[in-house]
């Protein structure tokens, strides 16, 4: 069956244009409400000393609204091939839970109620296209104003992700420190799959809004659980994975150094989304 591309109303086009402007402005200014500064530093992994250069990281996972804005913008530009590569495969909801999740497949990515929930079911290529798009949109504005361009928006390395997740702490098992998954009032501190309990006991039956739960020391939300976040394990991007676990993960997998059960996955997956980082500084200052 031939794919039917979405047709936006004039009102919808105006809304997404306004949203794109907001996203670009936040990126150019490194708005603290959206991008946290992660200072340089060193941490230890087993017996290895890992040094990390400073960077900015989005404080939340990329949302459905942000990703839709990207998709509709490239569609407006006539980039239909890229649109097809990047669009979510919402059938993943039903493949995972055939009896219950048709409403999620129908509504999760498109309904405004889920605007601030993390995008999932997208390919690695789709996430990379989003990064390229956001980089280009910001630099286009900066060039028009004859200002220095930003470094590329990109996916983080596993080292960057791990260092950021620690939130400035030395050896925390979780982004909030630990060693427990609940606070003093008995409330869960992340969205995962508590063993032997109702999945809703942690506050969310599926994913949760991206600003849910308390942030870590660097102001980053949901670094553990909710949705596993794409990373690279090698500079040449030959080894892929996703850190932090998801709403379907057991407690041991949402630890900062928990097992990455998503290594090598590049296709749309119910448990995988992403957040972006930007190398600190401006183009030219770092030889790019």
C-alpha cells in the first residue's frame, strides 16, 4: 500500500513554524531550561581513567513535539525520502503488546496529550537526521546574522552519557545517587519495570513526560528509565548502543553502569529514543 504523506492545515503549519523558531532560539542561546552545561572532568570505569571534555546536553529526552516539528519541516522542504527514513514505526507498540497497545500506536506520536513525552520507535538514521536538521537550522540563522556557527548537534558518546548521568557524583549507582530506587516517602525515582509490582506503581504505565521525576546534579531528567538513549561506544560510530534502560527495564538495567541490552540496534524500537549533545564552544574554536 502506497504511503500517504500527512497534509498539514495552514494553522498547523504556523504552529510548527513557531515551534521550530523556539527550538532554534533555545539551541543558539543554550537556554538553561533546555540545555545543561556539563563541565570537563574525569571518572573511573573499572581501572580505566576516562577524561571528558565540556559539552552541553539537552536536559530531557527529545520529545514527540520536537521530533514532529523536524519531520514536518523536512516534508515542507520536499525531503520525502528523509521523511520516510525518519518517521516513527508506531506498529512497535502493538508488536510488543498486541492485546493492549493499539491506542498507543494510534495516538502516542500524534496526539497533543503526548507532546512532551519522549519520542521512540525511530531508527538510528532518523535520530541522526534530526541532529543534522537542528544543526543546519541554527547555523542558517547564525550565518544570516554573521555570527559564529555552533558545533554539530549530535548523539552522545557512551563516555559523555555516563559522565553526565553521574551528575557530579563520584560513584553513584543511579543519577540521583542511590542506593535505593525510592525516596524517603516510598516514591519511585524513575520510570522502569518494578519486579512483581504493577507497572503503574512508579507513576507511569508506559513512558512518562520528559520532565518527570527529579533531575540529577547537572539538571538532567530521566537519565535512568523512561526511554533508553542512543549512544556511540566508538569514535568511528562503529559500535552502537542505548544507555539508561527504559520503562520496560528491570531495576538493574537502569543503573548508570547497567547492562546495555540494545547494542547494535539501529531499527525502530519501543524502548529506544535519544537526547542530543553539543560540543562546547563554537566552530573554528575546536577546529571544526
